[in-house]
C-alpha cells in the first residue's frame, strides 16, 4: 500500500479487516489526513476481468497514550471506532471513551439477552387490530417484550438492535411465533366467534433471509394446529427490497403454507411498483408517521389515500398504524381503509388484558357517536394506478 509512509506497518487481521500502525505521527490531524488519503485511494475503481469494481472502507482511529497498558487495548479501541464508522456516514471515526462505555453496555445487554432466552424472561404483548367500519376486534399484532429481573420491562428499542446484530433475533422470533400461535389457538378454541381471529407476527430482515424459515413456520403451524390463514407474517418494506428476486421466491414459498403476508411500514422504504405487484402480499401497513399527521388536504393525508388506492388496485387490504385521534379514524373510514391499530384503541397489552378484549370485541364502538354518516371526500377524484411488468 503506497498510501502509508516508510516505517509504518500494515497487517491483515481477518478477511476484510486490516490494521495500520503509524509511527512518528504529529497528532490526530495528520492521522486523519492519512486515513482520508487511504479512504480515497480505496474508493478508486479497479479492474477485475475487464470490469470496473468499486469498494469502500470504514476506518477507526485510536491514538496511543499513557492510558494504555497493552497494545491489544489500542487495537480494541480502534476496532470499536471502526464499527462506529460503519454505522455513520463519514467513513472515519476517532475513538473516544463514550464509545467504550457504549460497547460495554451493548456487551452487557447481549449477555443478559442470551440469559433471557434461556430463563424465559421474554414475554408477548398484544396490540388489537380493529375493523374500521364495524369497529370490531379482528386480530392482534404480537410484540416482544423483555421482563428483566432487575431492570423491569426493557423497551424494545434497547434490545432489538442488539438482537439483530448478534442473530439472537432468530430464536427470539421463533419463541414469539410459537407462544403467540399457542395463544391464538386457545382463543379460537374458546368460541366459534373467535374462529377468524388473526395474529400478526413480525419477521426481521435477517430471519426472512434464512433458508430454513419456511420449515420453521410449517413446524409452528403443525404444533399449534391453527388455521394458517389466521397467521399474518409482517416483513418490512426494506427487507423485501434488499434482494427483490430472492424475496419473491421466499414469499411464494411462505404463501404455499397458507399464511397471510404483510408489508410493514409501507411508504418509508424504497419499494418499486414494478416489483410490488409481483409480491404475493395480502396487506399493506401504512406507517404511523403518515397516519399520525394526516389532515384534510395535507401531503401525508394524500399519501395515505394513495396507498389505500394502490392496495385496492393490487387486491390487497390496508392496516393503518398509529391511529391516535377520532379525527384520524373518521378520515380513514371515509377513505375505506379496512383495518387500524393505535393508541386510540389500545397500547400493546399483556396477555390477561388481551383476553378481556377477546371477550368484548365490540368495546370500541362507543368511540364513535351513533349513526356516523359516511361521506365521500369532496373534490377528490379517484386515483387511477396502472402497473406494467
């Protein structure tokens, strides 16, 4: 590598990780200049079999000081900084102590989370999904929670990211599927009126990419004996678009099991209409960021209206997430959105509270005054959407 100086040392740590030791360096500014030079050189295209190939690099920097007792400590901190660089956009990060503190915190969370799976500290919360026209409970979204022995209920935002980085999301999701489907089977067997109650369970992008996913889902269906059509698997828009052709194959295999398929957080990713109509999807979930701010004539209101029209064109139904006000509910009723969930109806609740909801499916009808008259939007011509392959 001709970007480093005579007397510097370059060594390979692993497949795609290298270490550079800079000797006789004049402070952090010169180090950053050299690091940026390396970054720019690696970013230049190079030829493989006559084709141009581009690459990128993330660089972490740790400056030697009297605070370090061993060389391994310097390498450790440079490695921590490198992973921060991967998460950011600059490509170069200089280590500071807060990074070390964060790394230790994440390591502790990972350790505790592994024990949580073994010790059965995970639990399922259920958020009701309401049929908007009848205001009747039709299903739940099952959401994982962690009941930590000393910290209490840990918010998902504090452990879901770690679980995905460490692949712990796989056994966690399998536990959620099994446990939630067992509860769904119990509800369905309680009364004929619960026969069509459905359950939505989220799949992470990592889980969706696994080849044994179909086998795992099939095993849960066999063991719980639920009607496959009452299980809805939710996949984020970005997960299915990361590799659209592979996603189509996986979605078709899942569909053959008889389950329902849903694209979660629709509108926040980068889906392509040329692919969307090829996906065997049953439901589009409108992201809460659009629903929570929708008003007459607003941009977000138009996005919700467009998604509902798109779904109807493709033969899909729509779930609106994040409904918080009666006004939003009225607008969704006018737009003929089929289903909704949000704090207006209920926050995610533990199993005993979900049981009471199953026993009183019409409790939400009192949200609306009697004989609410449905009105069509004024000056809103229908949206025509044409799709070609």
